[in-house]
C-alpha cells in the first residue's frame, strides 16, 4: 500500500537475512528461497528473487469515505473484543516508508525503521528507529542511541544470529554502519571509506559478510562489518556465496565477464581460480544449494551450464528444439532442479522442466505456464509450491487461450484440474463438471509483505491451503472468492465471497481473516479450518490499515496491525493478542490422524505419510515446544513413480516413447572405447527427500508394466552378456546383469539358441556367470528373460560360433587343441551386401562385429514390400509454427514421416494379403 501522489513511488526494499537493498542499484535478483509456499519471481537470465526477512511497507491509500466513527464504535461494542494495545510512532507523520523486523524464535523484540524518502532527491532525508521488547505493546525511540543527526536507510539482520543487527546510513549524508549484538538495544558506529550498495551474509559463518560498493568493488569482512578488506575491483553486481564456506563470485572486465572463485581468507591474485574458462553473460550466475548455473550467449542463442557439487561445468541438455530464450531456476530440492524455460516460440508462457540429479538432463513437466511482469519489471511465473508437503505444486496453464489451474502431487509428472467445491456458501449445489468447469486460483505471492497474498500455506500446517479464486471454465480476476483445502488440495470449500487476507496462528489451529478494505475495524477468527467464523473488533476507531505482521515463528498468538487514523497522522501500531481465545493446552485427545493422498491414492512421491494434526473446532494451544509428528513408509514402486527420461515423451498410453529427434541406440559422445555408459529404457525414478523412496519390485516390462530401468552398456560391447573363452567362442561364458529389482523374487531363463535353455528361481545362482558348450558351429540367438509378478524384460545377443574344437591327450597328460573352422563369416571390403527376402513384412536385421572376447551388434527394423505406389503427401498448414528454422529439424521430421509411411504400408499389405 502506498500514499497517493509523488509520495507513492516505489518503496525501498528491506535488507535482512542477506537480501539486496532493492532500488539502490542493479543488484541482480536470484531465485526465491523460503520455507513457506514458494513461487519463483525471476528477472531474466538464470536468476530469481530471494525472500528477505526484513520487511517494507508504505502508507495505504484511502479508497472511499471512512466509516462513520459513532456507528463503528456502536457496532464494535456489540462484538467480542480481544486484548489489544495501540501505540503511536510520534513524530513520524511525514514518514512514507517503514521497515519492520520481528525477531521471532522465542524473542519478543520488534524493530521498526521509518523513513522519509524524497523521490525528487532520490535519498532519505529523515529516519526514526523504534524498538519493542514486549511484542509491540510499547516502543522506544532509539534516535539518540544511533545519533540524532544520523539518517538511516537500511536495516539488516544476520540470517544465522537474529541478535546481530546492522544499520546503514544514507550515503548522500555519510557512509557508515551501525552494529548491534543485542537485538538492537545498543549500537557501535563505524565509518567506511566506500559506499555500500548491497550486503551478502554467509549462510553459516555469522561474522562473514560481502559488501558490494557503488563503484563496483567487492569488500569482505570477517568480524561482522567492523573491518573491511578489498577483494576485487570491477565485480558484477550479483556476486554469490556458496555453502562450502567460501565466497563465489564472477568478475567484470571491460570486454567480457568471467566466473572466478576464492576463499574469503585468501583472495589474492594467485589464490583465485576460474572453474569456467570461457566468458559468461553478465548477471547470469546463480548459486543455489549444490548447484551453480551460468549462461553463455553466442550468435544470439543462449547456452546454459551447470556445476553439481562444485564439479566441472557441464552443458545443460534440454530437448533438441526447445532453443530457450530465458531460463529461471525454481527449485533445487531433493537434489533435482525444477526450472522454467521460455522457448523460441513462446512470449507470455514458460515450460516447466525437471532434471536428473546432476542438473544436466531436463525433461518436460508442463507446457505453457502463464507468466507476467511484476511491479518492478521482473518476470512472474504462475507457479506455487505448497509448503509442508514435498512435491505438490500449483500452476496456471494456458490452454486454448484460457488460463486454468492445475495441481501435481509428484513434482510435475502428472497434472490435473482442481475439483470445484460441491456446495457454495449457502449450501446450494455447485454445478461444475470436469474438464469443462473447475476451480481456478490466483497464485501470486504478495509483493507487499504485510498482506497474506492471494494464496497461503505454511510449513508448520501441512495440508492447509487458502487461496483466492473462482469456479468456471477459466481463471477470472473479477468474480473471485476465497477457498480453503484441508487435505493438500484434493478437495476445496468456499469460505468468503470477497477477497480477504488470511493468516495462520498457532501451527494453523486458528485462521485470522481481514477483508480487503482500507478501513477495517474488525476481523474474523476460525478454529475449524474456515467452516465457521467469529467476528472480533481490534480497534474502536476507524483505521487506515497498511498491513499486518505475524511472528514468523507461527507458533505465536500475537498479530501487529499497522495503520494510521488519517492521511497525515502518525503510524499506529495495534498489537492484538489472541491468547485468551485458546482455552487450554492441547492433549492427545485433541488430535487426529490425517493420511496424505492424491485423489484417494495413498502413495505420494513414493511414500505413505500419516500426519497428526489438531481436530478442527478445538480451541486449544499447541505452544512453542510442540513438534510435528509424521509417520512415513516407502511404497512399492508403481507407474506413477517414474518420469520419462531425457529424449523421451509420454504418450496417451502412459508409455515413454523416444521423441522424434532422439535416437536411443546412439552411443554416448562422451564415452570412449573401453569405458561404460548408461543407456536408458526411457524411465527414471522420481526423487524425494534427497533419495529415491519407493521400493523396486520388478525388472522389466509387459504391456501392463513399464520397463523403468536403465541398462549398463559398454562402448565396445553394448549388450547385457559378458563373453569370455578361447578363440572361436566354442565355450562361451555368459553373465547377465540384473541392475535393479527384487533379486529374490525374479525368475531368470537363459535360452542358448541351440535347443537348450536353463531357468533359475532367483538371481544368486547366475551372479558368477553361466557356461555353455555348443556342439556345432553356426549363428545362435541367445536370449535372457527375467520375470516377476509385476513385469518382465528380455535381452538378446546373436552369437556366431565359427570353430569346432577337439581335445586330444598326449603322452605327457597335457591337452592339445585342434580346430576345424568350417563356418566362417563373410568378410568383404564392399560397403553393402544384398539379400533376397521371400515374404513381405517387417524384418529385423542384425549387424555384429566381433574381435577376441568382445563384440558390438546393432539391430534395425526394415520393411519389405513387393509393390510400391507413389502417394502425394500434404502437411498441416501450421507445421511451420513448430519449425525453429533449423535445417536439421526437417531431417528429423522426415524420419518420422518415413516411419509412419512404413507402418501404413505394412498395414496395407497385411490387409491385402488377408483379404
């Protein structure tokens, strides 16, 4: 909320927890990180915006005449009142900005920095610092402790020690910092010989800080800002810090930009290293958890690189023809990257992709997610991560020019529309049938930190979601109401017909709702997850509300409401205490179990989870010492626990099929002769809590059970049989590899192709290999078949036995070996051979090269026809819409057409022969 006129220009950002101080310079934003429900708010390149703990606020603009004071007081007298106190920040009537920090974590300290920002001068001309030690009942003005003539511009709080506070003076007046180690009670002032534009705190070492100056220099401090040393000049604005207790940065030069690293203790010229040798795009560095991302643009086309666990950078592999224009990192939870990519033919939408563990190979999760511009010009992607339960996301997707809300419970593998409530607020049936009608939600997080935003969920209240939305065929921004889900988004109920801000108290046991109006004097409280509400007054005088603040620890029962009685009055801080509404402490009888599910399916992300939560309607308090109880157990892996691997696409039969541009049989370019590489069957297991959860019971595939497992291949021996023996391969040695699956429940059969086959009830007898002697030379098809209750799989090898061996004893007892090679392979220098097929149809042709104890083979399907007929082909008129103007694209499309024509021809031949 902002004042009207010139005072209502953009508010200065808060600086806390290492956040950059907003509008003071072009500090590059990064991916939003928060323990609450999350949505990426990137601003271009591979980057986003961090959530800051310090807050910002401004004056609310009146939207209509205030309620008559006498009528308001009469109505308030009839309603139950809560314990509340009002405190005026005397002398700050002209101040148009405020920063608030509530320590939380068992602390009752609140710090407020109010400022008069002159938008004509572009600087702060007045400031006041206030401190409360009783959760906001009273405040003390600290201007005399920081210096009566000192003008403060920003407030920072250490992310690892909330007692440590840092204040910045406005650089237009002086360059200094004020440091407190006792939650802002006392301060020490230190003058600087440079002007700070932004600060960055180390995530583990509370004394370590990076400072970026207005003249693009990087400074470091190892004593919380008391002493500073210059680390490097010409540094780009968004230097980053890595969790390995070392600062990572990239350095700007006049001609190009390079990514360099050094430790804060030793950053001399000889101690710096460059993990990436090439120059990179300015402001493209992102350091997040175990990953580092950079971008390189060449010839107008962007290429992205990733380093996992500080290993060498690898090029990110997106689908061949995605050709990204923009990329944003949304999440790196569970050692997997969730990213939004705007492709070459997209303007107002993004596609969601999910990666393998290393963040190199990405597969499509959802297409055409809505995007827009935020107030500060940043890209806003309509994607929301539900807090408290891993893997649940909500997304607004563009479908046939309509925006619809979808939900996933397995991190993007499957999406579905939201089921609308069965009844409305009056209890009347809601006629809304999927897929023509559904519930749609507004997924924007509030850019004003003092409002709840259009959607809310909390880490400490799993399964509880509150969101603004509508019922219909598409998302509407006019006909809206407020909806709630108590079961993680499976079912919804409407709780209001207008927009409300809703906050969570005491681990989600109580909800506080305040109507979207500039002059509320009352709010409502619910103890039964929004089924019923009780009105309470918090002030008897009409108040222009600028916002509300709840202790970030969420276990408290205190809220602070900020506002003013008139446009030019002092800031009014109303502390509302809800403790009296909680009649007692909760006992075991006040709890119930809740089973997480997805439309009745109890296995979510490979686990069954059972939560213990407070019964709706019980007005008891959990308190600060409460800890959540969650019971989980792994599920047997099912079809829903596997995603399509890189190069594969999910089709209507739920199978992963190679994309038209992808050749699964091609060897890895990074693999040299004699090395190993993995060749995918098209599926990989989803990950949760940093490891694969579900239990693998199967090996292979049938029509009902998919082949989910990768097969280990050798660059010089791409099959699953290891062969060894004498020259001529008369006595071969087979060793089948069962890489994943339940070994004790899997039956294995080996068919040697000469009429002899062996079976094993479990895998252990064949772990050391199986030997077989052939009685004659020839070509034999060796088949390994594995089966259990959930599926089967087959591996085939063609074995060419060229010699027969005879063992003759000599007088010394040694064996002499003679051979008779009567079945030799055809060896020719010709580049092709001819063969006449006797019948029409599809035929498998296998080419094999053997040398010593190793061999390579490849199999292709070819179509044999007796008659041919020319057909004139016509293509869809919008085919070029999908053409990225790359010549190779037409070649790949041509391969698809050839395969389709071959299938049509075979079908026609079968019909003709059968007719």
